[in-house]
C-alpha cells in the first residue's frame, strides 16, 4: 500500500512540473502595457537571467533605445539620458532551443560574441528568420512571447527616431520602461 501511495505522489509531482504554467511578466511603459510569457523550459538560463533583472527592479527607468520599424524594438540597457546600467555577468547563448525569432517573440540582444547577452532584449516586429541559429551559426536566443499588448509594441515601433550619442534609431521622445513585474500564474 505504501508503494502505491509513493507512486501516486511521484506521478503527481511529475505531472505538476510538466503542466506548470510558464512565468509571465507585465512590462509597463509610457506607451502602454505589454504582457510576456517566458519559455522556462526552452530557455532556462535566459529566463532565469531575465527574471533576476525583473526581481531586482533593474528595468525600471530604462528605455527602448533602439527602434527599427519592420524589424524590432530593443531595450533594457540604457536610461533616458543614455547612461548604460551596470549588468550581471553575460550568459550562455540558448539560441539553438528550437524557438524561432517570430513576430511577437522576445529575444536576448548581444554583441558579435554569441555568449555576451546580459540585460538587453528585443521584441520582434516581424518574423526574423535570419536571427535564428542555423548549423554552426549561433542566433539570438528567444525566451518568450508577447501574450498581450502587441498593439503597444507596434505603436512603439512607429515613434520617430534619429541619432543620439553615436547611436542610430534612437527614439526622439524616450519610450520609458516604467516597471517590469512578475504576474501570479
């Protein structure tokens, strides 16, 4: 009888883990609210990294500093005055996770070094297949998707941009991330 209950409990624990909802976060900007579902199973390192920044309130006061309509909106690293925020150590690239850079997905921004991602991310405005891992070529790690507020993302993409501080595609009027917080699942 004890073995039976042990098996039932084990099956319950496994089933609970398998069917646990992906974490969600709410990103509030001065242009509206975006809700993101994070892919904890497909990109565990990246999701853990992103949630560390969320839990530390790191993103409050950062901006979408790079906006290219028809491509993506990028944020999470600079304040309104274009000061760079201090970040945690870079993480391992998880772009070979089988999830593509499709419209509405969120991915980690990085340098040419595939393992250089820290806090910056971007939301794809279109299907950006060229950003996916292919063969030996690393891509940009997708770790979630917009589940609410894609209209906000599209409106952010329409703001006028110019050059600032040696950077191109910077919004003329800052698009500020006011807060990012976890939602209860």
